[in-house]
C-alpha cells in the first residue's frame, strides 16, 4: 500500500490552479528559501508545532514528555527544540490544541477519500486536485499514484513544484499531470543558491524539458524586496519565459509575512523578520518588463 508523509489537505483552495481545488501538502523540500511560507514542510519527518497563545498552562505535556523538551521559563511554557523528537506524546495530551504535529503518514486511499468529497465542486468550477509542499517530487511514488488515481476519476491534476529534481522523476510523475505550477525565483545562479540553498541550473533546464511535453505551465515568481525584485532579474526571467511555448500564465507573488509566526511555532529562525509586503503599484513595473518580452497573462498577487 503506497503511503506518503503529508502535513495538510486544504479544501476549497482557489490559488493553486484553476477553479476550486483540493490541495494536498506533502512534507520534505530540497530548497531552503529564506521566505518559505510553509516552514513546517521542509523536513521529511514529522515536526512539532507550538502555539503559545493557546496554551493554558496545564502542564500535562511536561509530565508525559520523556525527553524533557517542555520547560518553564519565567513562568511560561516553552519548548526546548533541541530535545524535541516529535514523538507526538505531548500532542495527544494537549486538549487545548496548543501542540500539533505537522506530518503524518497517509495512504493514497485516504487522500483520495478526501479529494473525492469535493468532486462536485471541481465539476462546477473546472477545478481539481493540486499536490504541493514542500516538494511533491521528493515523494514521487506517492505523488504519482495520487495523480493516477485522480485521473481515473476524471479529476484535473496540477503539480506545484520548484523543479529541483532529476528528470526521470519528473517524467514519471508528469504522465498523470494536466497542469504544472512552476516556481522561478532568481536567474543568477549564485544568488539563487544564496537565497534558496541550491543553484538554479537544474530548475531552468527542467522547465525547458517540461515545455516539450506540451502540458500547460503556470510560472509563479515569489517577489521578495531587495532579494529578487531587481529589474535585471526580471528582464532575464522575461527572456527565459518568452521561449516557453506552453506558458499560459505568470503570477508575480508579492512577499507576505503571514507565515512569520510559523517559524516561532516550529523553533526556526526567520531571516526576513520585519519585512513589509510591497504594494501592487510597487511591482507594476516588473509586470511591464515581462510583458515587454511578449509574456502575456501576467497577474500580480
């Protein structure tokens, strides 16, 4: 029985492809983007989340934790993240919901049961299933099998990917994919590595290869002030995208800080703390640059 490690299933998603969709989020990612809005997705193992505002100070977590990860500092409950092994024992005792476990094994059947609940909405809105993450291509067997089952049930499928994977893996998964949502972040390879932890050569190479498969592509550009919003970077992106024959849409995704608290809840440092979301007018010129290369259907989000 094929299983995968997932951390969320979002029903009625409207930003992960056309129509109303169900988005399955898998864990594990080979990139470490400074602005990642799903920090709980990065590791390929379950991860504890602690929301202090929900804690009622009952102390049950401290009693059951065998690793001493739950401590009191200045009268308040905190987590010693170095000691936490994400066993989930404390989560089972936290009836206030302050402790959660991000990441659980799910079978293809379990995921499809959730997906099928929304099928009527797909039919009415021309929506479907999206697999996101993390990076779905880090779990190719699971991702590919969910897509295959979805197609058997007449459901539109979308792969949301960074493109950082071997071509053999991509080609196998693509067999049952109707739409590819593809991130392009930075055209300078050294800067790409600085901001994401990996170079961009494989990502660009795979985008060109995916284009030969004839599947529709939506490119998404997370736009981070001072990191990749320079005009030179967007000119190079425009030049690249002007050669992608099956490009249907480009989304300029303005940086947002909605995930800032997630880093605190998972014990991770957030290197962009305090950065503000740019106004739409602040990035309008970037849209103009892309359109100047003949790129159409550019949308600012």
